[in-house]
C-alpha cells in the first residue's frame, strides 16, 4: 500500500521515516520534507476558514509522476505523511483515512510509554511492526 511513512515533530524534524525500496530513501526524505510546506499551508487555511477544527486528515497534499502524498496532523501538531505509489488506483480515500487512524493510535501508544521521551526518534518495535504491515510488500 504505502511506499513511505513518516512522522514529523511539531518543530518539523523527523521522528520516524520508513520507506520500502531502501535505494530511494533519500528521495522519500526529500518528498516528505517538501510536503511540509503544503501541510503548513493547509493548516493555516483551516485556521482562517470556519470548517471543523477537529478534522485532522488533510487529504492529498500533492501528486507527482510516480507517487501521491497524503497528510494528517494531530491536535499537538505532529504531522503524519504517507506516500503511495500512483499506479495503485484501487486505494480509496477512506482506506487512506483508516491508515492514518491506525498510525495515530499506534503513535498514541508510543507517547503513553513512560520510557519514551517526547521529541526523541521513535524506536518502538510495536510501532515498527504496525508500519511494516502498512507498507508495500515487495
């Protein structure tokens, strides 16, 4: 399903980035960081409009030739970015939402761990296993 999943802190540094074809890891880092500008744009637009403030899903941030980039922001301004292969046309919007919901729930479990220091990179095996299940198996 996903080819790259990233968790970005409120201050825009990566807490967790995982990509499936490890040869393109640098490319996915670049894609995730360029999507942060679009995320900030959408967050500021939501603040001005009178739309539901509880809507965390940002939707499609931008498509490229090879990939589609989707975004999600928690109430604490932690950003989740999922990069999906453009050739996967069977993937629906509600499936992307459910992926973000699973990611958010697993992230909440990491935050509730008393041994985790907020702001550190995520090194939880349970979180990594959940992300692996969401990634494309090659």
